C-alpha cells in the first residue's frame, strides 16, 4: 500500500546522508505532489521554501528544485517577487481539466477490470470504509486521502504507467480546487454509495460498467461544485471560507 505522506513529515536525517541532492529533491517533489492531491494546500496558498527546508531538515536547494518541477507541470505558479503558490483556477479551466480526465480515467478503470487482483478489490472495500468513517468523524483530510487511494488503487491496476501518470498530473492540477469545496459540496448520502457499486462491478469483471461508474462519481462531485459556484463570476474562484473543523 502506498502511504499518504504530508509535507509536514520529516525526512530522517540518516536518510539524508545516503541521498544525493537529486534523489532528495525527488523525494520532496513526490511528497508535495501527494500533498497537493489530498487537500493539504488550498488554492492561493503560498509555499515557503525555507520553511519547507526546515521541515525536511535539508537546505533550500532540493526544495527549490522540487518546487520548480511542480511549476513546470502547472501545479504551482511563481510571480515575480512572490513565493510560489497554488494556482486559483477559473471555472472554465476546471471544466477543461475535468473533461480531459473523463476519457483517461474511464480507460484506466476499464483496463483495470481484467488485471486487478482479488486482494486489491478487497482493499478497496477497506479504503471505502476508512473514507466513510473519516467523513463521519469530520476528519476531512483523511477522507480525501482515502478517496484518492481508492481511485488510484484501481488506476494503477491498469498496467499502463504512462496513463496513470497523466491522470495523476490532472488530479494535481484540479484537486486543490476540488478539495477546497469539500466537505461543503460532498454528495448527499445515497442508498448505495458509488464506491460500493464500483467494487461490485469490479468483482463481476464488468469493464463498461466500472468505467461508467467511475465517471459518474467524477461528474456527480463536479456537478455539486459547479452548482455551488454557479452564481460566481467567470473569473478566479476565491478560496472557500468554510469553517475549519478541529480534528479529533
């Protein structure tokens, strides 16, 4: 199981001794990618390079290299004289990313059906229960992490690393925006959760149905976000003012 690592997680100083600058930069880059995909940063949030270097117990150089890689991918932006920040997407930008995700995630889900192991399908049920329990206890970041791992357990099973990487890149671009609207726009509880329907379709080895359900899950979440923002101007969507909930 790939663990979810937040940017606050220190990198052991003993590991630093055995890592060259490039490999350390790659480690920091990977952790920041996961953090951006699981709601650790909101749109407009600024990243302090020296602060991150202190967190990782390293010099600013590998942090700066990781940041610049994320800037090249569009996951962060740097304006002259300012710290790097998470972009604030416009609604049209968000819709373009969503529509690019649809065929790629459908394809990954359909390919996964014939390759995914029974053990991974069982693990999906565990991840779903973790997601539901985290929502009940209002531990939103943990719920987001469980949801991300649920979907990528499926996508990684497709056996196409290039396809999975493209999907990851699109989540990287969209999810600070999506997560910023959560939990305000999370779907109302249905009689049967879509995650459970996806697991059932995988158990029955039905590619078309699995693909349809994955995209239905994507679109229902997107619909709720756009409904909430329908009165906003078609420019930058400002970060949510939702009340921060104390985690238990």
